[in-house]
C-alpha cells in the first residue's frame, strides 16, 4: 500500500509498540493535533478527547514551532522503556516524517523542563544603585557613622555590659535622632550603666537622664521593666536569640535584628527604620509599596542576598541622613538621579520622573508641631 493510505498503517505500527488498545496515553498523539488530517485506529474517541484536553495543559504555544508548511510538536511517549525520551515528530502535509533532533538542539526540551516561577524577582539596576550609594556614603560622614547605636557602648566595659548598652541605645533610638540618643547614652554611662544600675535609679531621675529623647517617659519605664527581666532571667546579660529579644518590653523587630548583629555578631534579619523604609519604597526595591517597616523587611529579605543584610541598614540610614532625605531630597547630587524611579532631578526645566510613592514617614529633623502621638516601637 502506498501514498496516503500507508500513513495510518505506518502510524498504527509505530504506536502499537508503545500503546496498548484501551490505554489512555499521557500526551496527545499526533492524529489529535489541531488541523491534522490523520486518524489513528489505535485510540478511541474518548481517548482522543482526553488527550486533546491534556494538550492545552502540557504544551504551551511557545513549544510548538510553525513554518509555512511544517508543524513541529513535542510528544512524550508512555514510559514503557527505561530510556524512553521525548521526540519531535514533524507532520508535513499528509506525510509523516520522523525527526529526532540532535543532542545539541535542546531548546524545546529545555523550555518544557524549566519549572515555572523559578526566576526570583529582583528590582532593576539594584546592584548599580547600591554601588552608587556606597560611593556616596564613602564621600561624606553621616551621623550614624559616629553616633549610631554601635558607637554608644563603653569600650572599656566587659562584653556583657557592652551588649546591654547597645540594646539600651537601640531602645532609645526609636523616632530619635542619633545625636540625641548618643548624648543620652553618655549621661547614662556616667551613672554606671548596667541592668542593676537602671533598676536602682528612681524613675523620675531616669527620665531626666533620657530627656529630650522622644517618648522619654515611656522609654524610662521600658528600660526598668526590661532590666528587671535581664537581672532575674539572664544574669544581667541580654538574650542571644531574636525571639527572646523581641519579647522584652520596648523592643521591636528592627531593634532586635540590629542588636543580634552588633551585640552577638549574628545576622538574623534586616533592621528597617524610617530611612530604610522610605528609601526602599522610593527605589521600588519592593514588589509592592509598603506602609509598615516590617512589611518592608519581609519583601527586602525575599531577594537581597543575605551577606548584604547587615550592610544595607547602615548604608541606607546614612544615605537617608545626608542625601535621600524625607523632605527635599538632594536628587541633583545623587549618583542615581538618572535611574532612580522616584527622582525629582529636573532635566531641561522638567521633572524627569515624578515620584509615585507618598512616603508618610517624615524625618525627625523636619518634624512639625502636632498633637502628641503614641510611641511606635520598631
């Protein structure tokens, strides 16, 4: 038999070695390809119906290459042999042509084997932006460099006392400028600052030592409550894990993660304060804009390499203090002015890109007189 009549017979013979009568095959067979003129006596109508449905799930449009008179399709035979492999079968206007590709040509196979969603999201140009921020930070000293919490402990004290003092500095730093926190720590250290010394100090005197730290009355109360726990449960030391640190009165996630890094030399997460929160939203380093620092931390940690977690806090805090301020950021002097998605840098009298994010966190240096607000612990 020759011509068109031989095609179904040849196809049936090929399939009989792989498929038993009555068996539902895993992948749609060649005769079920849309528009194909062929019919296979091996499969029933119900089987072809099932295979037609499976085709839509298993074969994406990009996996079928079409030319003017040729259609190529990836077929997965039933695994009856140990070394069963995918084959490309070409159908060319009524004639069946076996076309097993060379091993070097695996583009279609790779497209199928690639799991969906395997590419991790990350923002555009983030490495270049971060490198530019490093350059700007190295050119100018920020308050965090000389008066940050890591600079507030007594270098001559024992390690346990230094850890406690770093924790206290972090507790005082919430919504307070580094300069104010640093001065308050100097006053506390002159009073022999240990957990027991904090407990022995009258509340009113402790408040005076903290003033003008933001919410100094609340923070004085938290300091004494936390010191009591440290004396009774930790022998005057601080907890060495994030969970127990966050359980202390007046300690939030930002403080706990920075404390683990500075006091215990262990990176557990990114410390997100108002500067990190504001800048990462401006740079669109987050898949979705965030309103809370903890939301920012979770999104930032999802893509930023872990070995940069500790560095990014210090870099962005200083960058926010000197260049990318909450009010009137100095975009003209920023090395990222051409690639920042929220830049206010003007080109020929027009704004290059209008800022799209309304940052509600206002820098402490530009705070306005308003009604008293509740302390927000980060």
